[in-house]
C-alpha cells in the first residue's frame, strides 16, 4: 500500500491557489468598466479570498473601491452594513461555508436593519479539492430562514443575468 505524502503548508506553495482549478469553457468576466464606472458607490469586500471570489479582478480595475478585511468574515459583513447605511452599494464576496461565522452579523447588522448589502457566495455545495471544511452545504438552510433576505442560486451566467 503506497504511503500518502503529507501536504505541504500553504505558506510554502509560493502563492499557489488552494482550491479548484479555473472553470473551463465558461465565461467568467468582471462587470464591464462602463457599467461599474457609472456607479461610483459600488464597492467589493472580501475576507482574505480575493482570488477565489474574483474580487482581485475587480480590484485591479477599481483599487480604491476594493477591500480585503483579512480572515474576518464577521467584520466583512458589519463593514458592508456600515457602508450601506451611508448609501454605498457593497458587494461582499465570501466562501459560503465561512459566512456561517458571521451569522449573527448577517441577521443583526444587515437583515434586521433592512440594509441593501449583496452577498456573493462562492464554494456553495460540494467543492472537491478544497475538502469538507470548504463545502458550502448549509447556506440555503441557514440563510433562507432569515426574513428579508432574497436568496438566489443561479445555475449559470445566463440565469445570473436574468
């Protein structure tokens, strides 16, 4: 029986992304500059996941409107809520399973206040290479029961646009 090799810590992988490989054949584009430029109040927020969520691409075009709060999902949600109170349009991109850490903030800081914060959840469902700690299996259940939250799960880009 062959011995399994121990995985090297991510810190020794020279910035190599820990996750699924890029999707083949699908269209994955950042909103066109013209669409976002006209809405200067649109900002992107992530919690240490810019590459996995696509926020890094938005950040290259709009660096002053991109925020990476580090591994602090609770802060990302509360920060987005605070920006929304001031009329800014935050799009908060977080891995589905890690949004569980910010459940109280999602309810108290966003839903109860009826704030227009948009959450883009990546890694919803079973995610293969990332393993069980990254499976976003519970998001429909724990988010779907929050009053005032509209939950959408598009199957592809066409459905997302419509």
